[in-house]
C-alpha cells in the first residue's frame, strides 16, 4: 500500500542519514513538459502513459507534502493549502481549481502497480498572474537635428519576474528591450507590450511633431502632446 510506502520512506530517510541503507529503488519516468496556467483558472495534471491497471495512486505537491491517495476503498485528501481545491479525475488526473501563484511546483504522481512496484512521475506546474497594464515613463526628450530624440522606459507594476517587453511603432516591431531610444520628426505613437507565456497587456504613448522653436537642448515637456493610453482612461474612470 502507498500509505505503508510513505511510512516506510520516513524510516528509510532516517536510516539513510545514518548511512545504513542505499536509497530505495523506485521506477521513475522523465519529467513531462511544464504545464502553465493563470491564477484563478483551473488545470488538469496527468502522468503520461499510465498503465490501465494499478492498485493505488497518489499525488504529492512535493516530496514531503501529500495531496491525495486513492485505493480500493476510495480517495483520501490530506490537509494542506490545496485542500478543497483539488479533485481526482479519470485515469488518475489531478484537477486543481482556483489556482494561486504558490500552487507552482513539480508535482509527483506515484503508482502502486499490480506487481507491487512503485512507479513515479514528475509533473511540473508554473502558475502566472495575468500581466497588468504596463507603465510608460518618458526618461528624456531632446531636440536633435530636424527631429527629436526620445528615451522611453516601460515596466509592469508587479513582482512577476517572467515578463518580456517589446516596442511597436508605426512600421511595426522596434525593440525587445524595456527601454526604447528613437529619433523622430513627425507625430508618432509607440506601443509597449508586456507579456508572459499566457497573457499580455499594452500601453501606448503618442507625441505631436517636434516644435521648431526649440532649436537645441532638452525640450520642455509642455512642447509635446503626450497621451498615454489606456492609463489616462483608467485615471478618468477611477
């Protein structure tokens, strides 16, 4: 029984620390590709190529945190942060509802096979927040020759680290950096797109043509028409 297997593993861990035994042999499988999902959604995790017949199945959040176990008597759910948000589907599929960022982990699926051996699969899950609206900051405006030099930066007000940035102009893609440096002599708009693997969000900044009366040096911000979308809209609705 997997219940007995887990209890035995605790004893074996103690013995391993004492150097008495080698690690118990568990049949493993390569880690499957990472499953990604957004907070608030649901996800289904399944081990690939499961045998059609087995005695028991168990899901673990980590090596030391059990989620559930199913045997011939039914399903037992363990108390943890996933409690009341998980269910077991057909063929051992683990369903997780109302996902949170701290649900990210490498989940472990354990099977007690008909021959008494234990087979283990690792199923990684990465949960992301939806990307919030990026904020564009004008770092520098300077008159250069017939046009004006712009230094714009874009960032997302979030602790999310898996964010990629790109800039788009009138003719399409400009940069894959969070900072954009460009010189223009016409009225123009630039869009910053922030994205992770599952969602994206945009902000646009628009400028009027460079004023001829500013012949050199740093431009006064009032000499430009600056419109941030959708930041202005959010401000008006707040």
